[in-house]
């Protein structure tokens, strides 16, 4: 009976209080250029990772796939911990090790108990500075990667986006796939992988990020102990600056009528990471919304495109995207549809783009901004997402942008800004198109190009 009379004394923080009470991100730069950044909290766990300015954009036609190969080899032992000893030591801590390679960055991170942070830093240091690259492991992993490439071919969404990059940035480094080609994976040697590490895994190109129940001072001390010997540049000198990847309005069609569904991606050139127009374009994408047949709501969904797709059975799913790189980006949408619905869905999607350019309303913008705020606050869930946020921000912007600042940027967007920015990037622009599967109904390129403007009388 006494328990039933207890009242809940814990109050709920408001949205504004949540943004204001986020711990400050502390950043320290070591003498060799390594940036050490952390956000302290009362979590019993922590995530510590290395975010490296390296990826497929830094490769050429001969070395394409080297970064992805190195990512695989990083987990296969170091000079101090040969063979499976590295993974066993991570497992002995009850920790979780992971990594990924993208077009402009590579990451390795470990989630562990907060008390094990110094050991985690030592493991990450060993991973990037002393990768063993044993010949036997290289040959074994070569077979694993070739098998992965075969399996990736069955993921038509990823295949479509690789084709989109290939046509949008043809002849440039951004056209390369992250995984490389089968021919390259077969011929890459130990010397190629060692050269890639020596060129890119250098202190000024790295951020050691951490989030959770850790002390920034202790993190810096651990970094000084294990990363001080990492040099500024490779033996050949500093890495050349990125070359401009010019966007081209063009198309790739990989027709295969044996496949059940068509995958279509359409994009125009978007801004780079640091461009303030990105916030407005993200609001525009939130207005478009996303859709899957498994969603509830039917034709009563707030997204006009989703309501039309549901009512007229236009597609199985669609999703807009705004993919940014250092100096360019892809702003577009991807949809999956039955073969006989491709043209109707394309017409509907392009019509929504034109509507955003000409007649966006304030009520739509208000709804979209609330959606973005919700997605932004979701970044606070778990130390791994916070850690990745810190590492990526320092590579892309040179600083961790506080959520309070993001909220202010979102709040400043209005319907006129959406119309103006969409017109700047979308209206009467030549798009890049990639189609995979039964795409006989996909409009001719000139017809699609004519859908990028409205004739006004």
C-alpha cells in the first residue's frame, strides 16, 4: 500500500533543456597533428574510435579497393598481436570492435566498459600503426572479399547507387565503388596495401573520438602515450589535395527483365558538407518524406508523394537522399517499383520536386522541421552514435557543431528559403539517372530532362 502512494519525482526535460544540457565536446590537438575529441557523460560504457580522412575518393583506377582491403586486414592481426590474437584480446574485454570504409572516410571503433578506455586506445593505436599484412592472411581475405563482391551484386539498391556515382562523376575518383573491382582485388599486393596505410594513416588526417563515461584528460594522456610516434606525413610527403569531381548530367541503364522490380535513382548536384544550403535541402527532403508498403496510414499520410504512391500503387518504396562530400553532393531520390509503374512514379516524383521549387507552404516546412529535430535528438541515443558524430564532424567541419546550433539553423528555414534553394539546385538542371532491372518504361533521358522545369503561361 505504501508503494502505491509514492509519486514520481523525476521530471521530464524540455526539448530546449535537452539541447542546452548536452556536455561540451572537448578537443585537444597533439604535437603531431592528431586531434583528440571527447564528450563525457555518466555512462558505464564508452565508445572510442579513429576517424580517418581516407576512402575510395583517394584511390585511382589501379588502387581502387585498397582502402576496403586494408579495413579487412586491420582485424587480422598486428605485429604485436599476430593472427587472431587481436580479436581475442578485444573479446576478453567484452568489447565490440567494428569499422567501415566510405568514399571519404575510414573508421575503426570499439565499444567497451569505461574503465577499459586506456586499453582500447592502445588497441586502436596498434591496429593502425602495426597492421601485420601477413601474406597468408592477405590471400585468405582476398577470397573473402571476392565472395562479398558477389553477394553485393544481389543488393540492387547499393548497385543502383554505385551506378549513380559512376555516371554522375564519370572519369573522377568519386565514380569508384568503395569495394573496388574484382580485377583490382585479385591483383592488389602487400606493397599496395602497405603504401595505402603509409600514405593515409597519418596523425593530421585522424581524429581520436570518444563518448561515454571517460575523462578527456585521461583520453589525451592515453593518446600521447600510444600515438606520439605517428608521423605527420608519409615517406613520399603529404597527400595531394583532392581534385574537383565534376558532376555530369547523364544516365546508366542496366536493364534486366528477369528481375521482379525496377530500382531507379535520380539526382542533381548538391552542395558539399559545409554549405549552409544543406539544412534547407534536408528540410525539403523531409517534406517529400519516405514510404514503404509496410507503413501504416494509407493515403492519409502527410507526405503527398507517399499518399499518391499508396492510393495509385505507384511503387513498393521510395526515399529521398542528400549525400554530401567535401566539395559536392548528390541530392535526389530512389524508388523501387513494378515494371509497369516506373513512368508514373517518375512523373510523380519530378512533379513533387517542381512543387517544392514553386509552391512550398509554411505548414509543410513546419512539419518537416519537427521531423528533422526528432532525427537530430535521436543522435543522443548511445555512445556509439555520439562518438561517430564527433569524429565525422571534426573531419567534415573542423569542429563539432552543437545540436543547439543545428536547431537554430533548422528554425531559421522558411518556405521561401526552401523554394529558393530547391530552385537553385533542382529547377532546370540536368540530372544523373541510374536504372537497374526491368526498366523498359523508364523515360528517355530527354523526356526526364524536360520534367525538370514547368512551362508557365
